[in-house]
C-alpha cells in the first residue's frame, strides 16, 4: 500500500506542472516574436536590400567620381536645433546608410562627413504618406596643399 501511495500524484503538483508548461510556451512565443522584430535601423543585408523599417532617411555617400565612401558619418538634426543629433550612422562598404528620425517636425538637416572630404549638409522635408526620403551625398576631397 505504501508503494501505491508513493506513486500516486496529488492534484497540486499536476496543476503546477500545467501552469509551468503554459508559462514556458508563452515565453517561447514572446521570445520568438521579439527575435523576428528586427529593431530597425540595422545594417543592410549582404544583397544590398535595405533593412526593414523603421527608417525614414536613407541614401548613399560617394565621392565626386561616384565611388562609394565606406565609414562616412551621416547624422540627422532638426533644422532649428543643430546641437541634438536625432540619429547618426556610418555608411556600409557600399556607402549606404539608413537613419530613423521621429516625425515631430517636418524639416531636417542631414549631414555627411568623412576625414579627407569636405562636410556636406542637405535640408529635407519628410512628407506623407510614408515619411521617407532618399538623400544622396557627393563629397568633395579636401585639397592637401
């Protein structure tokens, strides 16, 4: 009889096992969902497709001969506040960049710079429906005379 009582399962541990099972499944679903979200603003994939949004300013930084400039810094600011950087990224090996700015104001300044080149700034306006704009830069090499 004692052996029989030892092997029986009381209702409390069974409920605990079921609760733990559903908690595990729930956490697994949440983690799988979050791992597929991206998080935005990432680097482009190897086939040069842009990352999934959120980004709303994107483009290429090249020199005056049309050759991509990898490692150039591209930053976005509100046009009336040049002290607060909204987003900044370095260009990839193909000179491409992707920035995300909050669409609170509609006019922005986008600045591209790289050592050995003259800095360039462009003013842009993001407009509906997608609030995205391509901004390409052609940086002039600095004379080293």
